[in-house]
């Protein structure tokens, strides 16, 4: 878990010694615990869920993720977006979710996990103007692309599709409906491999992040 280092106080902000300092310190510890809790909010994006015969109810997703030991589990729309609290590294969480989900639903469910902070940062990026009628996707990659892969992905840009890579994410603008894209699944797979990405509409992601923020605010009251 990435954690922001504590701020260093100067002589004008040091706490007094003795029992008078205990209450502020207890308050600081409580604030630190809340900050850690906020940083462990994760969102799992499940690839190709509820497409074709790959059907999974949201109630089942919540049940499976809770059974794996995670808390605060809820879903957003039915495209496989699960919010939960967790500690530990991304790879370990993804592997655990993938194994648990495959056992429960009977087919492979490739999973892409991001922290709430990472999502907030991703939706704040504005790599290109988006006009009326455009479609804007954020594509999550399983791992950060190599420089060569990044160039190849951005090289898929054409008169309809624009791709900009930022870390593990690809910002993808289409000048119209997503069904009219000039890109094929194999174009992505030739660069990053099979089942190594999943896309979400930016409008949906902004609503999801707003919901995460609202729930966090209510829990702090």
C-alpha cells in the first residue's frame, strides 16, 4: 500500500510534553487509521462479465468477494465493477479474486484492480478534447506497457480512434459510437496479449467515483 509520509512539524507546531499532549495524539492516531482505511478502498473491474453466456448476478459477486474475506463490498451497474476494502498488493488481490470467482461461476474472470485514489487520478486526466457525440473509454491494462508496447498502442490511433497511454491505463476516444471503432480485438492482443485489458465508459467511471466519495463522506460523519 502506498502511503503518504507524515508531515514534519516545525518548532511553532510542536505539541507540549506531558499528559496534556495525550488527547491530540489519540486524535491523530484516529485520523491516521481513517486515512489508511480510505487508502485501502479498491475497485475490481471484471473482464467480459454479463456478455453472451458469461452471466453473473451482482448479488453473487458480492457474496463471492465477501466470502474471500473482503469487507465493504458493493457493486456498480451490471458490467462487473466491485468495490471493497482490502490490504495487500494488487497482484495478490487480483489472483485471489480470479481464483475465487472462477470456482464460483465456472468460467475464467480476468480481474483488474485499482485503488480509489488511482481511479480519481485517472478520471482527472484530460489527454484530449472530447466533443458532443464522442465516446470516451478508459481501458485498464493488466500491467504497465513497455515503451515499445506504449508506442504500438498509441500507434493504433486513426481518424476515428485516439489512444493515449497513462501508466497502466489507456485513454481511448472514439469520434462516434463505440460500435463503429476501427480497432479490432486482435489489434490489442497483438501488442499486449489475450485477456490483458478491459474497458469502461468514462461517464460510468465518474459516477462510480462519485459514489465511492459519497459513501466515504457518510462514513466519516
